[in-house]
């Protein structure tokens, strides 16, 4: 019975500590990149628009989600992934494009957030690349 009471006390203390922990999440909305690619299926796409949500003070890692707009196709691809800043100011972002592609922007400039990024299919084979330019 004593160990059960200790367990209840430990759970209560943990729950109390969790309630007082402050996490400052913030969402940056409408982050927009110009997008161009010769990858089959993506040539008509012109803009990548994402929101980024994360713990601004406790982490440099953000969840990203939004759309890759393809106006001449009359639609867009849903996109989601993550982005982070490394210790020397580089910017890294990986996002899915629909169910077929993954855009891997590794080591972009931390000041321009722009550059060339390989595109992989869902089997992990590189099928092209894209140039993104933060607007």
C-alpha cells in the first residue's frame, strides 16, 4: 500500500510540473518561396507556401505544412515536413509534396532561405531537383 501511495504522489508531482512548464509555440504563417523544377509532374508548380509552427524559445525545429501551388494544373499538392536551423546558421527543410515526392533542402543559407534542393520519389530515388527562392 505504501508503494502505491508513493506512486500516486510521484504522478501528482509530475502532472503539476507539466502544468507549470512553459512552452512558447508560435506559428509563422504564409512563408512563401518561388518554386521551379523540371521534375515530371512538378513543372507547372510555381510557389511553395508553408506555415511553420514550433517552440520558438526552446527549439530551433519547426513543423511545416502548406501547399505547393501549380496554377496551370488548376490545383496544388499538400505539403508537410520539418525545418530547423543548425548551430552555424544554416537552414534545413524537408517536406513531402503530395504522396509521391519529397523535397530535401539541406544547408540553405540562413539569411536567404533559398537554393537548390533535390527531389526524391517515395522509393528514395532522386528524380530531379527544384530551385526555391524565399519571397
